[in-house]
């Protein structure tokens, strides 16, 4: 009988088989599992960082293509527009006095902007009477009747004329009569273009429920501007059908048609849900406001072309100047006031 059969099988020595692991303690197994988990977590983080980096690169590339084509930082413009819109919306719905104060300040800033651009082209524009006239017109529009508004406008124009004549008399710089007359005419244009048109929004806002009319026309104008921009990018590539090439080469008929369609849709929704008007009146509301907004945009483009500038200023990232954002709103406010008198009686 062999020793193996007598004493039973000989236990194997773990060390004798290098392929077989030795006994692993609980601590070692936990440490190994933790290491695997940390490794997987690090891999997941690395993959996430790569995806975020790729998305950011695509985002920046898209923004650069849009900026190269339109000259605007689209995403900065959206951010500024959202913040400004929410602030004005809150003031309009919950504190009309704050809205009035903000409107006066914005109109005054636009007057400063336009005056600075005109002075850069050699026009003598006196800022003090411009700002006094702006405040007088807009305050009269909210707190007083229409005859007072016309009186305030007359006061503003008279103040601008007298101030310029007296300033020129004291200057004694040999400026010729034709230049002085041009200075006066251009100076009188500023309060008619900015505060008088802007005052229409305050006339709307002061009545019961007027805040909804102001909000309604602003919605249509914003939708019109955004739709024109998007439609021009999608369908008007290469400027295939320019709307007004001698005034604004970037605008296309494709953009205008897109604005017209979406403006009509926005007008119907505003009429039904905000103003209590028949749906068909919303089409009139939207289409007329799109036309006013487009003309206002082209009008300001004409002014900028005459002044030789791309933007009135660079105070608003992605937008340019304050007047660059008010260009379509100013005439639309006056048109909305007219629509209020014609369509308002249809409200249920």
C-alpha cells in the first residue's frame, strides 16, 4: 500500500501552481472592486467631457457661421433679448409706472445714440433740448390727453430750434446758413422719430387692459423679426431675392414672407387669447404690424446707410445699439395705437 492510499490524498500546495491565485482577503476584494468602480467612473467622466467639448465646438462653429453671414452673434442676441424682454414684461404687467420710467430711459438712450451718430457726421445736435423734449412728450403721452402730447411736441421742437440758433450765435464759427438750417431740420427729426413714436406705446398702456395691447404688438413684432431672420437663413441663402438691396442688402423676400406668415399666426393667437378679438381680426393685426415693422427696419437701415455706420452703437451684444432694437418697434407702436381704435370695439 502506498503512502497516498494509506494516508489519503496529499493536499495541494497553492504556491506550487502559479496559475492559481492565493487566498484573497475581504479587504483586497473590496479594494479591487473600488478600483474598478473608480476606473469606470473616470472613463465615464472622460467620455462626458469629450461629448461636451464636441458639442461646444459645434456650437461655436454654428455661431461663427451665422455671425459671418449676418454680422450678429445670435446666441448673445438671444440672451440679451430674453433678459430685456422679461424685465419689460414684468414691469408692464405688474408696475406700469416702472414700465413708463423704463420707456422714457430707453427712448432717451436712443436719442443720445442717434444724436452721437449725427454729430459724428458733422451735424450740430444739442443733447439737452433733445432729452428735455423726449421726457416731456412721453410723460404727456401717459398722464395727459392727446392735445397735451401735441403741445409737448411743439414745445420740444421750439426748444430745439431756439437752442440751436442761440448756440450758433454764441459760437460765431462762420458756419453757413445752409448748414445751420440742416442742423435744425435734422434736430427736429429726432423727437418725431423716437419719442413721438415711442409715446404711442404709453398711450396704449395707460388704459384699462392696455398692457395686453402693448404686449400683443410686441409679441407680433418679435415673432416677425425672428421669423424674418430664420426664413432668410433657411430659404434666402446667397440673398437670392433681395428685398431692398440699395438699403439693406441682407434682407430677402424669403425672410419677409416668413415674417408675414408667422406674424399672421402670432396675430391670430394674440387676438384670441390676449385681446378677446375675433380670429380674423388677428390676421389683420399681424399682417399690418409685420408691414410696419419691416418698414421701420428699412427706415433705420436707410438712416444708418446715410450715416455710414453698420450699427448705431455696440452697447447691446449681438444687437448693436438700442435704436437697432427699436427700429421695428417704434412705427409698430403707432400702428398698434391706430389698430386699437379700429379693432378695439370688436373685443368681446
